[in-house]
C-alpha cells in the first residue's frame, strides 16, 4: 500500500477530484471555519524553478489553514548546487515537513521524490510535463463558472507542446462525458503525440488540431490561452519566430459566444491584450483565487484532515527489461547519474514504451 501523492493529474480518481472540488466550495463559503485545521503542520515548498504565483498560492493556502511554511524559491543557494540528488533532498526535507510541494525544471523529478519521500509530495510543475494543481484550479474555475465539467467544448490555444498545464488539463478533462477538444497551435507547438495516442484516441474523444483561433472561437465554451514557454525552447530563434503566434483581443472576442469564458494559468506575456481584461468573459484573475482555495482543499485531503484518500496499491508497471536511454533532454535522468533508466510499455504488443519518470516515448 502506498501513501498518496499528487504527481500526475490522473493520480486522483474522478470521484476524488470531485470531493476535493466540493471541499474547496465549502472553504469558499466559510474560510474562517478552516482557519485552524493545519495548526502545527508544516508545508515545505521546494521550488527549483522560478515561480511567483504557484509558490505564493501554496504558501497562502497553508497559512490560511493555520499551518506554517518553509522552503526555497531557487535551487542556487541550496545543497542542490553542491550536487545533492532529489532523493536525498526529499529524505531530509521529509523529516522536517508534513507535506511538500515541489517545482522542478527536470521532468519526472517530483516522481522521483515520491519514491523516496516519507510525506505526501505535490507536483507543482515539472519541466514541460505536468502541473496537476493548476488543473485542479482550472477544473474548479470551469465547474464554478460554467456549472459543469462534462459537455463542454474547450479550445486550448498557444504552446501545446511545452505547456504542462495543457497536458495535465487534457488528461483530466478526458475523463468527463462529452468534452470536445479544439487544439489551436502553430504546427511546431502541437500537443505531444503521446497524449493523442494514449489519451484522446483510445477514449474516442472528439478533437481537432487547427492553427487559426478566429476560425474556431465561436464554437467554444471555454478558451484556455497559454504563454509560449520561452524557457523550454532549445532554439531561441524558433521562440522569436513563434512568440506572437496568438493575441486574443477585443476584435476576436466579438466572434466568441456571450457565455464563453477565457482562462489562462498566468503569467501572461502578450497573448491576451489588456483590453480583454474588462470583458466579463475574462476569468483568469478569478481563476487565481480558485487556485488558492483548491490548494487548501488538496492540502487538507493529502494530510488526511478532511476527506482522507484511501491508500492505493499501485500496480507495478511492467518494465522494459533492457531499457533504452531516455532521449528527452529535460528528463530528470539526464541530471542525476545514479537514477536507473526505467521504461514501461504503452501498448499490448510491446512495440512502444515510455520513460517511467518523464513519460517521453521510445520505440
Ligand atoms: C504556469 C506554469 O508554471 O506552468 N504558470 C503557473 O503555474 N501559474 C504557466 C506558465 O508558466 O506559462
């Protein structure tokens, strides 16, 4: 039996997500009633990559529950710069704190942490891979403003290749009824193929890949805008060429439905013109507040203070006997030599496999 962590957005069942969103609703109704729930508990925020909102959101969540926080917001001044592994860091921090939120530029780092941690780990974003607490934020926002998670048409626009919030959100929304996905991006920034092959296609989910926002905006219930992820480009010239691919402005909003909502995980660069902020359909600042409340609900849940989650018996994936070397330059295995390569099969015929940590495909 395993302690529960939140590494990937589908680590929680749909029913468990529902309970967390319901708890967040209860907190929104009466925040003061939860003000002492985490008295005596400590949240550690280990942020190896810059962040303002996500880290402050976690810290605000814990403080509003009456708990305390410790942590770092850059790896530069820690023993990581002396060469300490994620495994060792987490064994140490797990002796001080009751729960840990970790953000890391290498994909799979929080997964590694969860293998060694004595306390629950929350993935607060790993490279271009996953960002499951942003997904809880997005789900709570959509459910609160649209009244439902199923039966929606969502357009995801911008950097679908490196945008980890998009990856987590698609995996999660794919579990609700009648969700239609419209994937709007330049060809170079399309959604990673493994999400098409493992999530959208096997579940027979309607999806379309398009390049023009204008062409599809009128069909959407939710428009999820994203920033082009400058820091993940290996080729800076390519970033320069693609950075202004989409700008949502008042003229484009005129083509949208009256009840469409616009979400964005923030920070925004220039993909949403400032004039859109005053449009009642712009929901990205409301989304920020939902994010804090849902993190409060998540902390209470993972600590077992409210709605405790049942421990799970994780099925041991069948590992590839002679694993290849992961070709993803952002994989945690490229940063830590001692970490064994581990690959698992993704199809029954055993012709395809993916890295256990970062989920990049291999043949
Ligand atoms: C996102 C992230 O870090 O992936 N931001 C966030 O968590 N609020 C989106 C982004 O950086 O573009």
